């Protein structure tokens, strides 16, 4: 029960907070069953090169299609899954689903680029990840180079860097590694120098104000310079407007991902989107030829 502590103030638990905790407890108790009941889905968001207008990559993002609550986004349940250990099962589900989808797309010549898969720190425990990746690649007959694992800077912190042998073994196979949410963590530039990575993802928070903030421009320019010096790829995420896209391209960051191009979509919706996008690109090329 909620106690009123005089006036309009509620003591300790207010209604909102209680329901948040309630919801968390409910999701936590449902999550293992939800895996068995097939309530999780993998959605796909394109990664575009603005010089070529090619969709060179796709990031897969998990969704929980909850029978009462509808689509729940990962920010609400990934932390829970990490806390109760179900992230290992969920992570394996995402890996298998995404690779199976990629295989289908390759067979049908729909999409032959790279599939980027988020993995959390906890999946590196007990060495499961390496075996799961190997098995999945074999099962789906995919080249290791066709998948990329997105990890966060925390994987490389002093406390966690004993995980890097696994990462090195994965890269030895040919699997690509990207550092996600770059610039929001704590890794020093000294550490960055030695990171075993192929790509850097500039976080959305540096993109949001890129047209108006000289600080954000400086951060993006510095990251571009770093990526060139260390010979790693670069992509910016969270691009919502054409102005942001143009500014990033002007600075030299051509690989882009964001709602401007597409939200994350279910596989069949992604296929429709890709057909439209490819058609638009052809029209754009024809127009260029006509105008020159
Ligand atoms: P992330 O890996 O940094 O993914 C980018 C997030 O930004 C996604 O949110 C995506 O839908 C969203 N996004 C993309 N473009 C835009 C944009 O233009 N505007 C805005 N406002 N948002 C944009 P989502 O799907 O809710 O995922 C949130 C986070 O949950 C991800 O951040 C990732 O850390 C985690 N996550 C998602 N799927 C998985 C998964 O399969 N496994 C693990 N371990 N974590 C996952
Ligand atoms: Mg990601
Ligand atoms: Mg990110
Ligand atoms: Mg994130």
C-alpha cells in the first residue's frame, strides 16, 4: 500500500516507481519461459555508405513480443537478462537467428554484406561464445567475415580484459569486431591503441547536435583521425536527419546508421525496404547521368 506522508508527497514508493519495480520483477520471472515460448524476435537495421549508397551491413536488434505488453525494446530487458543469466541463452538465440537469416538472404541474393550482432560482456564468461560462433557458422555455411560482433568499451577495462583471448580467437577465425557506443565509456586512448577491433561505432550522442556543436564536430573529427591512423573502420549511429547525414559525410564519416534510413525492421519488412532503397539508388544514378 502507498502511504501518504502529508500534502501531495508520497513516501518512498510512489505509484510510478512501484510499477517500474513490479514490471521488472514480472519480466524477470517470465524471461526464461518467454525464450521457450518463442516470444523473442530479431529485427534488422541497415548500415549505409553515403558515397556508394550501398547497404553494406545490417545490425540485428532483439525485441520481446510480449503477449500482454506488446513489443518491448531491449533497454528494458537486457539488463534483467544480464542480471539473471538468461542473456547467455538469449544471446545464442540471436546469434542463431541472425545467421540463419543471413544465410537465407545470401542464398536468395537479397543481402550479402555483414551482419552485426550485439554481444554482452557476460557472454564471454565460461568460453561459450567461441564454440557457439564456430558451430553456428558451420551450421549455416557462412564465412566468418560475414559476421561482426559489437562489444562495448567495458570489455576492455582492467577488470574484464581477461576476456580478450576469446576475442582474439574469434578474430583469428575471421569474425569482425566492432566497438559500440564509442566515446561513452572509459577506455583511454592508450588502451585504444592496442584494441583488437575492426570497426568503431560513434555513439548517437555525438551525432544529435553535430550541426550546432563545434565540440561534437571536434570529437567526430578526432575519431575519424584515430580510425584512419589505427586502420579501423568507422560508422556513426543514430542519424535522424538529412542535415546530420550531410554534416557527417562532409567530415568524412560515410558509413551511417539511423532512423533517417530505416528503423529496425522485421526480416520481411527489411526486404521490402531494401528493394525500395535499391530502386531509389538506381533512379538517383540515372538522374546524375542525365544531369551531367
Ligand atoms: P546499440 O547496440 O547501441 O543499438 C542502437 C540502438 O539505437 C538501437 O536501440 C536502435 O534501435 C537505436 N537507434 C538506431 N538508430 C536510431 C535513431 O536514428 N534514433 C534513435 N533514437 N535510436 C536509434 P534498441 O534496438 O532499443 O537497442 C538498445 C540496446 O540494446 C542496443 O544498443 C544494445 O546495446 C542492446 N541490444 C539490442 N539487441 C541486443 C542483443 O541481441 N544482444 C545484446 N546483448 N544486446 C542487445
Ligand atoms: Mg550495437
Ligand atoms: Mg550503440
Ligand atoms: Mg547502446
